[in-house]
C-alpha cells in the first residue's frame, strides 16, 4: 500500500537496479536449507540410511548446495563388513544407482547423531568450537526442509537405540527457531512408525508437515535386495523420491501435487498432512480436495489432514501456492550487474600508492571487544564432576556415620 | 557344647542391642534427609530471573535518531514538504530544520552531523553540504533519496565482523593458459580498501585470498552460435557455485563470509558469456548472489597472454565490479545518478551515504535486539525446563544497559558512530544470550516415563528401609507401652505397699 505513496521518480531508478532478477517470487525466502536425519544405526537399518541418502541426492539434484545441507547419518552401512558392495548404498534391488558413490558430505556422523546435537543444531545453541559445516546458519528468509527417518512410536523417535526425541522437544525447538528468526518456512517430513504423531505438537507458524503413517500404524519397508540381504528402502520414502524425480529446478509442481500422489495401497500406510500452521494454500483446488479420498484410503472423511478446513479460505486470500521448489530449490535469486552501474564505481580507487603504506586491513571497530565469557567453574567444564561429587559427599557421610558407630564399641 | 560356644548369643552382639540398632537405622534416614536437598539441587534446573518487565518496556520504545538540517533561506518555502517527506520515508528520524542562519558554517561546527542546503549552480554535494539550484522545486524528494533510502534487500545482515574471501578460480588448469597469480594486494588496496576503511566504524573486516587451479562447473554451459562462444543462462547462474567441489573460504572462524569469485573459464570453453533473458550475450560479466557474494567471469583475450600473472590494470574492471558488489552486500546506499559528488580527497564514498548506512544499521540493530530480548524472555517463561545461567542473565542485562544508554543519549549530541557502537553491543549481547549453549531445554519426559525410571531405582532401596523403620517404631512403641504398663502396675503396687525405695531402683516388685 505504502508503495504508491512515493513519487514515481523515486521508484524508477530502483527498477533499473534490478535488471535481471530470477526469483520464484512466490515465497519470501532467499535461501534454502535441508536437515536430513537418519536416527538409526546398525546393518539391519540399512534402509534408513538409504532413505536419508536418497533424500540427500534429491535435494542436491534440485539445487541446494552441500554447504546448506546438514546430513546426520550413522554412516555404518556403506563400509559395513556385511556389505557385499563395499562403499556403496543402494535404494533399489537392481542396484542401479549408488547413493553413496560420489560426493557425500556427512556433517554429523556415527555417535554424533544424538538428540542433543539435533536440538542444538536446530536452535543454533552450539558451542563456539563447532565448525560452519555443522551449523544451521539460517535466517528469517530461509526455507528449511527437515527430514527424519528411523524407528519411532507415538510421539517419539528413537536415536541410535540409545535415546529418544519426543514430539514436544521438536515442537519446542521449532518455536525457539521461530522466536530466534531462524526460518521463513519449514517443510517437515518424517518417515517412521506412527509418524504423524511427531508433528502433532507443533505450535509455531510457518510449518508444513507430512508423515508416513497415522498413530497406531507402522511404516513399512519397501523392498529387499537378496544380495545385500536386507530391506533397502522404506515404502513411503521410496514413493516420495519416485515422485520427486519428476520435479526439476524450474518445476511449478505444488505441494498438493506431492501429497495427492500418495498411494495408500502401494505405501501400505496412511500418510498425513498438517497445514494449519502454514500460511499459504498447498495448491490449486482440484488436486488438493482429492487428498485422502478414493482408492485405498480407508479413513472416514479422507486422510489425516490438519488444516483442511482452512484451505479454502487461504485460497480465497489469493496467497501464492506452496511449490515443491520453494523447499527444494537452490539459490533462488541472482542479480546481474547492469552496465550503467559500472561507471559509478570505475573511479572508486585510492588516489596514489603512498596511502598504501598505512596498513589497510586495520579498520578499527567501535564496539568495545566483548570480553569472553568469564571463565566457567570446574563443574561447568567437566559436567561429570557434578554426579561424582554427589557420590563422594554421600560416601563421606556414610563413612562418618559408621565410624561414629564403630567407635562407640570400644 | 563346643559348637554352641563357637556362636555367640545374638543378644550379646553389640550391634544387636536395641539402641545401636536404632542408631544404625536412624543414620540411614538422617543420610536420606541430608541427601535429599543435595539431590534436589543437583537435578534441578538453574533458572535465574530475567528482567522481564524491563525487556518488555524497552521493546516498546521507538528509536528516534536526531537529524539536523540547516536550510538556506532561499528554500524556506519547501521546508514543510521536506519535513513531511522525511517523516514518511523514515519514521525513525527526528528531523530538526533550522533556517535563517548562515548554513555554510553550521555543518562543520555541530558535534552531531548536521546537513546544510545551500543554493548552487547545479545539483551536487560536497562533504555534508548539498548545493541545490535555487529555482528547482523538488528538494524533498532529493533529500529522501539521499538520507531516507530503504535498505537494499540484497544486503547481508549486520554483523560486527565480516570475512571477505577473494578467490581466483581457474576452471581447468590442465587445459592450458592457467593464471598462476594476481596482484591481489594492490587490487584490494586500490578498490576494496576505500570501502572497508570508510565503513571501518561499522564492521571489522578480515580479508583472505586464494588461487585455485581446478574448479569444474557442476553443469555444461551451452554452446551457442558456431563461433565457439559459450553462454550461461539465468538458470545456470543460480547453480553456478559448485559448493561441493570448490572451497571458497577458510573455515577458521564463524564470522559471516562474503565471497568474491574471479572465474577464469577453461581454455576449451571461452569466451564464456552471461546471456540476457532474450538469449543474446549480455555485456556484463558479473553477477551477484544476495547475502552471499559476487562472481566475475574473466575471459582471457583471444591470443593467449604471455604472462600468466594478472596485473593491476588487468584486474581493474573485475575489481571495480567487486567493489560495487561489496557495497551492495554491505547495504551502502547509492547516490542518485542526478547528484554529483565532488570530493577533495577523492574518497568515493560521500558522508551522506555512510551516515545513512549508519542510521539504518543502528535502527536495524535496535529492532533486532528488541526482538531477540523479547524472544528470550518469552521463551524462558514458556518453556519451563529451559535453564538460565549467570552468563545469560548478565548478557540480557548488558544488552538492556546498552540499549538504555543508546536511548538516553539519542537526545543528546551523541555521534552516529557511538550510537552504532551501542546498538551493535546490544545486538551482540542479546543474540549471545539467546543462542547461549546452556539454554538448551532438557528433554521432555512424560510423567509415566519419570515413574518408570525412578521406581526401580528407589523402590528396591526404600522398601527394606521403610520396613525396618516401621518395625523398629512398632517395637519401640510396644516397649514403651509395656514400660508404661509396668510403671502403672508398679505405682499401684507402690500405693498398695508404700515402698518408695523399690520404685527408685527400678527393680520390679513381685506382683
């Protein structure tokens, strides 16, 4: 509205400044990120590794650079002793495509895949020692695709047979990201048993979620490879990836197209969608109204879709539809320099070389250097001291009390 | 008889005597009572209070940055429209317009940077003075385009520190004609240093550079026409950066990096041109990725150059692109093309631009620290299990203090540099508090989960302890009752027989 209150003469030069802007223009984001988590380990969970790697390959193909992909993977399948095809991970029985072959950058590997690291990664509360590659350096104009796979249950996902992340934890982490301005929109996808319970606790705006199976339902593996000897991929992920093969960098396919491609008899479970926190409509009326109905959907009134009733209203508000490439695209904007700009900076030069003798890099900072946080106490540095201290104190008390008793004997 | 003597009579064991046994059992309970606070202390989450109400009050305050303009009396008719235009374009500016005095002097005398509008032959600026043709009527729009521009959306977010990374990429060194070196120090000193030194009060810059000899593209540039020219479509540009194989900056710190890439196409693939939307080669060879950096494609001239070292004159056009891209990424506003700038020292940045950027960054920082502080306190109150330690508390307080000082001084003659310094300090502290590694909420456990964990741990220890205590209490009460009964009976005996001495020794009297 306020755009028109400016004199036209002011805006005209602005248009000259952006001669070529390639942008999806449907979403207020300037960069895309992906967090792909395989929370399982051990050889028999080969398929979870393949799920995550298949998703990794897809987001990379669609243009998210490796620096913007955080891959958390136990990574014990490719070089497992039981792997007949050493150094390879396949997601189909014919072993047509090696998911591991080329450029794989695993950011959190093996025992680094923990609930704590996952939540720290999301909330950005990482110790200063962590490198850039392990950080989710997003801002309020980032769209994030988050994919989880592993063994789970009602409202939890198991991490490496050791600990669990609950739906509350993820919901809280997302809210902290929202408060911290760490995302524009999140697309959350989870493939695990009772997966839809994982997104049931979300309460922060801008999140679109989908899961592989309703509460009380398993998520199934897709196919075995008899040479590898284990199931190689999960059914839901397999069909999502199969659909994603249709998508390219300039595709205009919407999220509605993806969701309506869910084929319950093939997948074997009832995937769910949650869009009540998401502002934009998922797609044009036609495919999305069909979601959850028809062949195979045994659910009364259509498949699980939280936010179904809000969809018409969103469409009426003429908001742009959610495209698949909004979450899977690469760098979404490039500005080319125009020539008339060039001359303005031609003469931006230091006059002569005598000035060069003063060291150019020392630009003084006005900000008083913030002193590093006051050295923390020994307890903070070695967290294990806390419980052991308690033990020592307890032991001392015991010793004291008993020595008192024994000394009364004499 | 021997066997019997080997075992002592339990009643004679010292710890089986009543009071020792009770002492032992009581000691367990004393221990538990003492350990409970310790256990409570070690398992509870440290949540220090945050100045919540102060944060909310602070977050509602609006920053008003004073702006002094001295307008020559020639333009007195335009003052009202000037004030309104600035108010509309930038509500965070507190405009004071003086008129009727000699403006040519005032701008140098004020501590706070004041601006002067003076009548001139043509439209130009010099220092903080604007010379304006006396017959022109559009002073308001000129002023807003100088002082109240919007922040470029391609600019990177404010950070007190930036790392500038300059990379010379040979696409394929093995194809011949490889550039082995460049006069990077001179080029930076000549083209980049004017900007970094002018903006030194805003950011602390670290500069690094490198030359790489093998940097393949992730796609095949299409060949168009038969002259062996290769083209980059708009779509190619978006995937130009092959971050899987190019290492464009050292990862030695977590400061935000602005990347500048000078790309030399392989000998088999040149010239490489950027295509404009209609498919013809564009005359520009540079493009910018918002918030990330800039790329310049350098096609070597057709006869292979003798030298494999890029000299300063050869880098001139590339680096003027870089300096333009850098100023865009840093959010430096541009002078409107109609205004010429005559500077005595030939530093190409006018104080108008730098001042405007300072004001915009100050405002941005204040807004961001308001948001961050508010988010911190709402999160802490919303999530019960989120720890708040001393450092977080101190950082929130420090950020508030910096903001308070900034607001207190905004009325006085505090310079823009100091305002920015306060705002940057507030921002740094507030985001440090928000992203403090200690602020990770403990994992959520449902109540059943807690019972399931604690019951096997404590029940097995507590049941025998409780049982022993109950049994001992029961025995003690029984004993007491018996003793009382005995005493009652004794008293009865005493009254009957009137024998005080027997009662005193405690020897039971035969009944």
